[in-house]
């Protein structure tokens, strides 16, 4: 078993607080993401917490893969975004393009 015996209580407490069940809608997804984010930010993470967060993230990914469409940006949008992120102007790109 991945969760050590002495940390089983911690794991069960996490499951009681937010059960590891398939995500059913966007509201449930928002809750799951909030829980995962809060737990992921914890500095001292036990094996029980790691196992729980790992399972929760898998549930989140499964729901998102099936229900959350991701629009692919155009090439121009990608270049514009990268230029903005790197504080580049069009004149900076002349040499590269």
C-alpha cells in the first residue's frame, strides 16, 4: 500500500474532508482545484498527503480532458504572447525572422 500505516488516519481525514470520487460538473471541478491548490502549497507533505493530492489531480485531469475544451492559439497569437512575456518589440524580431 502506498500510504504508510501510521499516516492512514491523515489520509482518511483528507478523504472525509473532500472525497476522491469522479468529478461530475464544473462546480465540483472548481472545488477540487481549490483543494488541490491549497494542499499542493503545503511545505511539509507526508506520504499520505502526496498520495491524496496525486489521486485528486488525476481526477481533475480526467474531468478536464473530457469536458474542458482547450482552444489552440494561432501562430500569430503564440508569437505575440511570447514577445509580450519576453518584453520584445517587433523590431527585436526582425533579426530572428
